[in-house]
C-alpha cells in the first residue's frame, strides 16, 4: 500500500510540473510575440514600412504579373492584326466607329422603254458605259460586322431610245428610217444602305454584302449627237426637258475587302441599281434605269 501511495504521489507531482512547464512556455511565447510586434512597429516607425524588403518583393511580384498581362494582351492584338479582322464568328469592336472610303464605279447602263400615244414604238437603245465616283461613309453599329453605309456620289447614267422615223414629224411617212436618241443624265446620289461583313475567307480578306436604297437628284441632262437625236429635235428644237428631277433606286451589292494594315483596305465588288420610278418626263413614255457597276474603293 505504501508503494502504491508513493507512486500516486509521484504521478501527481509530475503532472503539476508538466502543467507548470506548459503554462510557462505559453507565457514566454506570448511575451515573445508581443515583444516581436512591438519591435516590428518600432522598426517600421524608425526605418520605414519596407525595412525588411518584403514590400519590394510583393511589389516586384505584382509588377511581374502586370508585365505578363501586358505581354499577353500585346500578343493577342498582334495576332488579330496579322489575321486582318480576327478569326471566329464574332469580330472585335472596331478601332474607329466611322470609316471613310473613296469609290470608283465604272458601270453598264440600260433603260426600259414603254410608250403610248405619240410614243408608241419606242424601244431601248442598247447599253452604254458610264462612271460614278464619290466618298462613302460606313458607321459600325454592332462590332465591325454591321455598318450603316452612306455617302455622296456623282453619277452619270445613259438613257437611250429607238423610235419610229415619223416621230415628231408633221407628215406621216411610213418609209422613214428609224430615229434614235441618247442622253447623259447627271445625278447626285445619296445611298442609305446596310453592309454586313462575313467571316474571313482568306488572310486579311473578308466578304461583305450591301443592300438598301439610293436617292438620286438630277443635276443636268445632256443630249448626244444633237442633230440626229430624234427626241431632242422633235420636242421644240430641244428646248424642253425630257427627264424628271430625280430617281429612287434599289441597291444590291457584294464584294470583298482586303486589309492592307490597321487603317487601310481595298474594296472590290459588284452592285446592281434598279430604278423604281419613271424618269421620263412625258406622261405617255415610261422609262426606268438599270445599272450594273464594278465597285472599286480605297478605305482610309
């Protein structure tokens, strides 16, 4: 029994000693931590916040992350530039919402002819080559895929007729040779269209289609070969206007745009203009314009 009691006493003493040691260790740890915090505050106050160089390391790490991010952004931008307008179904937002270009459009012109009364027997008189030139403005309203396209074009159209030899004569002569008439009509055209750009079909090349309308204001009408121009000589010696003041046309077009650099590109395409109203001034003669054009443009 004495041995058992002695062992119990020894265990109790050892337990007390261990508890005392644990408490002392915790107290010393807290004291050291407190002193460490106080010392750090003193060092920061005397030497500055970056006395141990840790902020420099953190700042260097942040700067390195920023450099890597900028490098990745530049790489992406270079990739988009090399591919023309990027790849995939959606293009990025354009660098300029408004883009200007100069348009040159040699065209093949033809007109319809349907006469009544004094104009019975009028027919179209072949096809002619004319020119249209002027600035074009594209305003992108959704990324660089969809644009409202307008401009101001100076356009010359050809209008010609073949007519019976007795037209304009006071005496009917069934054996008279046929007459013909050709006019140059000068218009100022204001397009109101939408351009839709498709995905790249080759590096730096993308396809577009264009649809909308044209409002044309006639600036002048000029008869060609006046002495033999049947319509010019028959109507009071040419003193009377033969055509109305304007026209309204439907425009359909398609083409490709080849990008030279970030700001410049060439346009190459075809367009069709279909006149919707009668341009002839005489009420008994109905004539509408038809124009097929080769579209050449330089965007800047």
